[in-house]
C-alpha cells in the first residue's frame, strides 16, 4: 500500500511530505521511503498560522480562511509530488495544523486541526485520512504524541531502554526497552520558545535559530534557567501533552519579567542560550528518570548543533544519534508516522498503544474523505504488526 504522509508541526514553518510503500510480511511491516520533501509555507500563510498559534482571540474569518488555504496548499503539494514521482497513491494522510490543544488539569478537553482535506481529495482523486487525534481525545486520551506506535514498532528489537526523541516545536519522547511498558509523552518545549526569541532578535528575518548561531553568542544564565524550570508541567506524570497554548511568547515574557525582578534584564543572546539549555535539561531529566541508555533523535532540533551538544552534555555517556542511523531520515520521520497511522486505520487497527495516551481503550484514528471513487478498505487485521523495518 502506498501512502502519502503529511506533517505540519508546532513550528508552523512548512509542510513535510513522505511517500511511503508499506508492505506486510509474516507479521512484520516493511517501510520503504519513496520520496521525502520539506517545503516552506507561503509567507502569508505561515504568518497567519503563527497568529492562530498564539492563545489570543482571533476573527473567525481567519480560522476559516486558513482552513481553506492550508487545504489548498496541501492539495497542490501532493499533486506536485505525485506528478513528479509518477507514484499512484492509495491514501493521503493529512493531520492538519494543530491550532488548539486545550488541556485542563492534565486532561485534554479538545483539539483542533485546520487544513480542509476535501481540497486534497478533489485535486488528486485519492482518499484522505484527517483529524487523527480527536478519537483518542474522545476516549479520554491526550491525542498526542502519536509517535508512540511508530517508535514502539521501530524499536521493537531494542536491547536496552531506548528513547525515540522528536525535537520539533515541542519535544516528545518514546521509551522502549526489554521488559518495559512503552511510554510516550511531551517533555516540554524544543524549539517553540527558541523560535520566538529568534524572530524577535532578527526582527522577523529568521524564524528559528539557524544552526544555533544566535545561542552560541550568549551564555546560560543559571538564575533564569531556574525560573524557566519552575514550570508545573515538567513535574506532571505521563501521559501528558502540551503545545503553544502553554509555551508561547506571552509565557516567555512572564518568565523573563519574574527573573528581571531580582536580576539585570538579560540580553537576547543569553536568553537564547538559556532556552537551549532548558530544552536539553528537560529532555535529559525525562531520559534519566526512565533509565534511558540510548537516544535516537529526529526533527528540526537535530540540525541545531548547539542544542545537540547541550543535550549530549546533559546525558553524559548516553549516546545520542539521529534516526538516520537506522535508515529513517530524521526530517522524514513525522510524515512517515502519519503514513503509518493511515495504514493502520485502513486495516482497522488502532493508532495508539494501551495506556500510552491515557485513553480508556486504543482507538482507530481519523475520519476518511473519499477520493474519486467509493471507499474500499482492506480486510481488517486482528493485531498490530510485530515490528516495523525500514528497507531500501
């Protein structure tokens, strides 16, 4: 089955696309990556997405407009990729851009993704799976991160406790190991607050700290780091999830103001250096608490050498590599995850593992929009594959 997976993360800077061939052999699933691209959003769409990610009131016209524009953008991109590769896809998975993920007392009360899938189905004639989080939320789960199922299958042969780490806008970790129940949850911000400061420091010229160069010009302020670490989310038990509803520009300003009451106002480069240390510390704390002996990382944060160096220092002798080591490009992983979720739904299988998201039961994910013909799903399977293998 050939599935196109799309992903727009909390950084809201572009669209990841993966064309994946998934084949079941003797109870194990082979994943062959046929094509992968990372395409930036048009500037006006990216700006409006960032507006929606701030926890402030916005016009309904903005929500409706972005829903349609993002849908058309995804449709154009999928049509272009399929046209250039000559691949005939069976399914497109478009989770959309999460613009709200509401959490009250650790419980997710609602989640909203934009990016109307009908545009993709109409443009390409291929059925589309969307809204992949809501069913888990309705069953009492967090709806995020969904990476647990891919990581669990991908690391099924791990001989030591291993963490699959994604460093997007938010950092999430899945821990898999012999004799362990798989866990997956958001640890806190990865690039979310770094991106805020990078845009401020460069007056919008840079949307992120390219190569960590801005943070490298600053120094970590221990007092500010302590203020940032004094966040109740970090102490909450898993399962848990978070997003820019918590870690946004206003949140950072409040923390800087609290620090400024007893210390000089920090320079922007020092703030970036300290935020980089915050990401490394909060990830490493969770890895230590889980007895992790190896880390396989993915996401945009892996391309920040300052962040990766800070993480390696925090973890001491624990090796930190990227998923490229096992044949899965770090930039393709999240889009491949969506392709896997689509394959699971198509075969009547849940996209979550028991207990991982906190849901009362594992659920089949998403809603399907028919393509040019009637939907004809595969015969349902009785159980998840035993493992996922990346093949070339």
